[in-house]
C-alpha cells in the first residue's frame, strides 16, 4: 500500500511540517510500504528541502527521485 503527499504550492515551513508528520504516520503504519512525495518543478526549493529531510533519515529510508513526475519515492529499510 502506498501513501501520497502532494506539496505543490506549500511554503518551505509548511512542507517541512507536513513531511515530518507524514514520516511519523508512515513509520507507524506497517501496511504502507512506499511513500510518494510530490514536490513539483518550480524553483527546486521544495525538492532540496525534502531531500535534506530524507538525508537526515537515511538510516530509516531509502529513496529515489522520479524527475519526470517530480516525486520522491521513499521505502522503509526495516
């Protein structure tokens, strides 16, 4: 089961809060195996923000970035 988070139009502060809350929910739900975080093309600020947050959680998640859909695909390691 996949979880989706769309950050289009969010400020960096809003996006950070949403991503951190979503990480918590994602960790708590054993049925969700992938998290898709859509950041859009824009200036690239949301992409950098999300990537930075993912790098902080590198022991918990592995991720790839789909450039065509401007989406991070995140999988739990454990």
